[in-house]
């Protein structure tokens, strides 16, 4: 397993929708003085991730917001502690995977997950 930082994908597909993943200094939904790690906006089909997080926290935030996205798109009404739990577990599962077309790497290959 590589020990260098693996970057988040630039986009993901959720059903027919392409969701953009964007690094931001402070997520749009932050209130002044509030510190949040990420946000999901259905109107823009965009997940925002706070810049500069530790890699493990960045991946957990990514999966948390993917779960928020799925929850809203499906109107599943998943309790937030389940979203938190699955975000944590999915980050653990994907921790050893290489994801192509990653931000910062400039790759334009396929977007599939490839076991590493
Ligand atoms: Zn949440």
C-alpha cells in the first residue's frame, strides 16, 4: 500500500447526476465562527471539502458528504448518526484504494476504483 496522500476524485456519479468535489477554504454553509469540514449542496450538485484537513479526516468528510448526498437524493431520511457511522466505515474501506482522475494528480484516466 502506498503511503503518499491519495487525493479525492474530482467528480462522482450518483445515479444519473455528476457531483463535483471541490476544495474550499471554508464551506459555504459555515456560520461565522463555526468550524465544519464539509458540506453538500443539491442545487449545485457539489460537495465542498475544507482545504488542509488530515488525509484520514478528508476521506471521512468526503464519504460523510456522499452519504448526505445519497440521503437527500433518495429522500431516505437516514438518521445523522448512521450517516456519520457509514462515512467513517467507508473511509476505512477505501483507505487503501487508488482512485483515478484524482484532484492534484492531473490524471484523465477512468474514474473507477482500483484496488491497490
Ligand atoms: Zn452531516
